[in-house]
C-alpha cells in the first residue's frame, strides 16, 4: 500500500516536469547587423501555390527574378506550341 501511495504522489510530479521540459523559449525577433529587426513578406514563386517568407528588402529582387522566370516559361511554351515542320523528306503533301 505504501508503494501505491508513493507512486500516486510521484507520478503527477514526473508528468508535470516532463511536459514543462518540452516547452521552448519564446522566439526572439531576428535582427540585422545594425540591430534593426528584419521584416518579412510572403511571396509566391512562379509555378507554385506555396508562399515563401522573404526579407522585405529582398522582395523586389525576388519579384523581378520571378518575372524573368515567367517570361522564360512563356517563351518556351510558345516555342513548343508551334506547328512541327515536315520531317518526312517527301518535300510536300
């Protein structure tokens, strides 16, 4: 009986400490070399539906990069959609 009382007292303490031990410290704001906090914006890359978190000062460069990607993809699609040339060697229909 004494053993069951001992377990009944110890078990809640062990469970409490095991749960508290999993807690992490709150996340601190990221700062740049000058000590200013870094601001982020969400940007959706070309061909994706998943937004990516990008630093605000790099977002304009990221957007121009994706604009170039979109133009390249558009040109590739237009080239692949062209009618194939006659390769049979007969010279005509």
